[in-house]
C-alpha cells in the first residue's frame, strides 16, 4: 500500500477500537480517541523506514532520509543472517524486519517506556513525530506542496495543544493504566496497532508481508503472508485508491461516531 492508504487504515483502526470500547461499556475519553487516531495514522507509516522512497523518508528532511538508509541496511543484514535456503535472495531490506509483528510490538513497548520514563517532553516528542507523519499521510497533497517547516510547525503546535488537553484530569493521561507512574503508558498501543495495520495492508498486495517472522512457514523464515494471489492487488492500484481508501474513511467515520456515543 501507499502512504495515504496506510494512514487512513491506521486512523480507522483506532477509531474502531474506540467504538469497541464504547460498545463494551468502557468508552475512551475523547482526547484519547483523537490523539490515538492521529498517532495510529502516523505509526502506520513507520514500517516503511526500510524504504528510501517512502513517505516517511521525506517527513523530516535529511534526518529521515538518513534514518531510512540506516534501517534499510540493518533490515537487510538481519534478513541475510536469518534467511533459510528457501528464502529468496534480495538486494535490500524493504518489507523485512520492520514489517513484522515482533517489530511492531517492540516499537510500541519502546514508545510506552519512553512516555512513562521521559516525562512531558518525551510525550511531546512522541506526539510531534506521529502528528507530522499523520499530516504527511492524511493530508499528503497539501504536505507535498507545502514547506517542510510549516508541516513541522503544525505538528509541534498540535502536539503542544493535545498534550495540554490530555494533562487535564479525566482527559486520558492515565487511561487504561491508572496506577501511579503509569501516565501515558497507553501511547504505545496506537503505535503497535498502526504498525500492525501497515503490515496487514502490505500483506494484501502482490508481494505479501513476512508478519510472522521468525516463525518458519513452509521452510521459509521470511514467508510472505497474504490472501490467495487472485485476491491481491498492486500498491497504488485502483483497488487501493477507489475501493479501500473510501472504505477506510467510511469505517473510520462510523467508528468515530459510535466511540463518541453519537449513535
């Protein structure tokens, strides 16, 4: 999938979680719903850190381009070190390490640890990074023609405002994890979900996705999980743009109104 579809699917997924929580009698505070959807939309771009031409490579200028090169080389090194004889040879690390469930859980846990131990500035940093990515994904047309600095300023200002809203009692700083010292631990959840939704989206394409690495499947450690080939599509094809993206918007909107108890 391409960046906009990944971000839409991430936002829709978190709004769906919010709807499920409301249906179960434990509604999210609205700031958690909004912030979680934006983080999830941004996190749904993060697995493409192994791709030098992905949306995320342009999000933070030279820094993100350099990071993508580093992650690509790291992923390729892990692939070569762990591949079996039946895994194909590759020339790069795209759709390997960062496209696994293990990676998704690792970055989510890392996000929670940083949020809990780093204090307000760590929370602001997490929000800033994911809000910039969310803008790049959800508002990609505007982001492409705009200055990077303007996108960063928008991300920074929104991060500051939303962090202030969450800090108010009852607005969600201690949502789900309410023991002393566990404020903002939940921020790792939309990060995990966004990465997993990205992997599932890529699994629907012709190349599949090695979500279950390092579990061996059919003698392959990097087995590309996916539906039957007849049901797969090419990234950026009309199926993604004209079918899946509208579906994500409808499902996300429906999940949002259910989560907010509008219906």
